[in-house]
C-alpha cells in the first residue's frame, strides 16, 4: 500500500505544532507543497495545524532614509 502524502504549504518551522510528529503518528509522508504542483496520493484528511503569528508584528519599522538636499 502506498503511503498517503501530506503536502505542506509552509515551512516546518512556520507551524505551532510539530508537523513531523503529527505526520509520523498519522502514517503520512511529508512533502513541501511549495515546490511541486503534483498532488498524487494526497491525504484527504491531514492533521489539523495552526500557523505561527508573524514575529515582526509590533516591532518598529526601520527608519526611512531622508533624501539628501
């Protein structure tokens, strides 16, 4: 039997959960979905995950350079 594939749309570190462990416990093979259009053997019921929030929120933006006169 062919393993079902879980195509991730983000990097492993972008998730709050340990997606490697989730995939292993569900018997799924992880594939970076950003580098392939093929969805052969894609699981129809992937584990539920949440993305981490943007770590740059709330930080000051760098000061824009003033044009020299």
